[in-house]
C-alpha cells in the first residue's frame, strides 16, 4: 500500500515536470536538418534507422514472452516471503494453542505483529502492486489459507474487512484462492521450477557433506 502511494505521487510529480518542460523553449533549441529543394519548396530530410518488420504472430509471441519473464521475476522475488509466512503461521498456530486465554492470545499477537513489522516492513513496502498480488496468492498456496481468513482468525472480522477494502483499492483480493490448474498455472509452473532447483541444490549439498564425512 505504501509503495503504491509513493508510485502514484511520483507519477503525478513527473507528469507536472513534463508539462512544465514542454511549455518552455530555450534560446538554442533549434534543430538543424538536411533539406532538398523541390519546385521551389524546401523539404526537410530525416534519415530513419533501418528496422525489421515483425509479423503479428511474432509480436504476440514477443509480448507473451516479455510478460512471462516479468511474472517469473516477480514470483522469484516474493516466493521466499510466502515460504516464511507459512513457517510463521504454523509457529503462531502452535503457540496460540498453548496459551491459556483470549487476553494472552491478544498480547501474543500484538508482540508477534511488532516483531514481524521490524523484520519485514521495509522489504514488503518496496514490493510493486503486481508483486503484492502474487504474494497474496502464494501465501494461500503455502499455508492453505487465504490472507483474508488469516487476518480474520488473528485480528478479527472487522480488521479483515478493513484490509480487504484497502487491498481492493490496489486491484488485490485477500479472499482469492490459489488456482494452480487454471488462473495461476503460470505462477505454479514457475514455483515448481524454483522448488526443483532448490531440491537439486539440497541434494548436491547432501552429497558434498557425505563425501566430506567419508574423507574425515
């Protein structure tokens, strides 16, 4: 949310700057061009760089590839936070189950919220709107609970409604469930790529440790 506010303000300030710049003319802003004279008229000559015409199918492929690469970058950026969130949620659930009453649970949640803000607030504020949308989906994937349900469970229904209203202002939906076979299939493919790579690295580390142990 904070990131989105900064982005909107930056866009407005840039727009204002551009408007002011286009309304000003410097004393030496003349551009010299070559020209030819034809039938008494002077015609400016501008040489354009060569370019290769791309067919519509190639354009669509290039656009799709660029969108997928951007999605891949965003998923790689936010996936670790989703994994961390899943671990924290499990720890919180276990701790809450051992607390004696509602008052103790409320104090625990307040302390945990302060701790998490200290650890992750700066990182999460720097996420783009698109990255925030993906993070919401991946938290549902990793925890089995959508963000609306998590907030409602931890902070109550009123807080969940408020946060959902804020999220909707930035094209997000805390109630949306992860759909790996249809709507979110591209994200799922990228996550599986990450998990396969991490598993391969883990196996390599295990083999290295076993070799070292044998040598020792």
